[in-house]
């Protein structure tokens, strides 16, 4: 295990494995280009080590050059791609093979394709040492791939975490085992959102409220928002397929989170199963499910009060509120035994002053 800045990383690919992939690529490319004197264009900074090892095993006439784009800041792709070092000169009529260290979402690749489409090169091909096929959403088919890898954050062999780790000879993967992932459980109005707001500050966690994500989408009139509205207005649950996919997207958007607070998710057995499977695939897990308990009549009064201020359609009348409680009793309450079986279920009295309740929750989290 190694530490870079605030994160730990565990060994993932050894030097031999990487060099074998580089050799395999060189052989494949040589088959197509050995008589064409291609220009290999490395994408800085990440590809420098790959380009170097690649050229050592590509023993045919060739030239080498570099471009530099920027899209990563920390662990998340910002989506902004700038050109910092432009395409080489005198590439008219030439065969270009772009050498990338890793392709994930495909945003940088799109920019590269755009850059080279504007030139008069004879042809250009893309070769990437690592390829995260699960994350890739681009249209361009990648011509040569060294190794397909899962959608996890990696460093080493030219790749960095906030500029550190580029000089490692092996590739390491982000270690997720010191994450804290919590599910806040409880009926509408139990105070999950309010408490999540305090806990996320205290424990440096990312708060995901599925209700908030739906409301954001409704406000912005997205397809997802339009679809969810009819259910939410009635106090019914939005279908599982929709909610589960949305939740996964929210988690994927935050690869650098120190942990998550899931608020309002899972609400059905299918969602709980899907969450466990999804987290396991990312080497993550739920550490605790904490239920905030309060009496129905108190909750109805709280929600009607909140509805006056927020204007939320589902907080306006008692029938819709009672329907949400019915949905909870029928579909969500059974999850208690799901988490009890895993030894992860905790209850906290949700009646009292807000800071008292935060303290009660903190005690549970600190005991984990
Ligand atoms: P909330 O803000 O958590 O009370 O959620 C408001 C509404 O959004 C709920 O009454 C549901 O209609 C919908 N919703 C939120 N989370 C989920 C979920 N996990 N599954 C299905 N529907 C949900």
C-alpha cells in the first residue's frame, strides 16, 4: 500500500504485466505500419512512460512527437479539455498513431479526434495502453488497446493523483476500504436531510439525496424530472430501474469522495440489493444503516409545516403524506431486517433538538 497526498493506493498491475501489454501493442502496430514510417504522437503528461517503453520495443522506422491536453483536476474529470501543446508541424500526408495512457469517458479522445481531423494527415489511429470500457461513452472506436481495466481510479506508470505517482513503475488502484458509507433510514420528515447536512461536514462525506436529485431534475424539466413528477406528486415511489441508475450515476460522479451518505435510498428490497452489488463491484460497502425514529403524528405535522415554506407538492396534504408512509411501511420498512442480517442496522431517536440528534448519530458513526 502506498500513500499519495490524502489517499492510499494498493498494487494493481505489476511492471511485467504492463510491459507485456506494451510489447503486444507494438507488435500489432508494427504489423500495420512497419513500412509506413508513422509519427507516434504521445499525449502528455500521462503517456510519457508508455511512449518511452513503446519506442524501445518498436524497432522500425518511426518519428515521435507529443501533444498536451488538460482535463483532469484531482480525481474527477472536469470535462474541460484545453490544448496546451498543439499537433506537430509537417504532418501533412503522414500516418499518425496517437499513444494514450488511458481512455475512460472519452472526452480527451474526442478532443484529439477533433484536433487531428482538422489536419491533412493521411490517416490517424488511436492506441491506448489502458482502456476503461465501462466508462467509455464516446463514438470513436479505439484501434489498439493494451489492457482493458475496470472503472477504478489508478495511478503509476505515468498516471498521477494530483501530480504524484507518475514515477511509479507499477500501477496502483485507489484503496476504498477506509471509506465510510452510511444509509440514513426513516420515514419522510424524520430529519434525514437535515442531519445529513451536519454529518457530511463533520465526516467529510458526500450527501446523495435521491429526493433532491429528482427535485433538481423536475425543476430543470429534464426527461428524468418529467418521468419522476407523476409519481412524486402522488407520494408514490419512482420505479426502481430509474432510481437505481440515477443513484449509480451520482456515485460515479464522485470518485474522490471519502464516503457517502445515502439519504432516501434504498427504499425497496431491489434497491438495497442493487446498492450492495454496485458497491461491491467498486470495492466499497455500506458500513451502517441508521434509522431516525419518530411518531407518525409528529411527522405529519412537521411535513405540513415544511410544505408551507418549501411549496413541495408532496408535502401539501395529509392524504399524500399518509400515502408516503404507506409506501414506506410496505416497501421500505422491510429493509430493516435486510440490514439487521448484515449486522449493520442502528436506530436513533429522531425526536428532540437538532443538535442532540446529530450527537446521537455521531455516537453510532464513531463506534463503527
Ligand atoms: P424524499 O425527498 O426523500 O422524501 O423523496 C421525495 C419523493 O421522491 C419520494 O416520495 C419518491 O416519490 C421519490 N423518491 C426519492 N427517493 C426514492 C427512491 N429511492 N425510490 C423511489 N422513489 C424515490
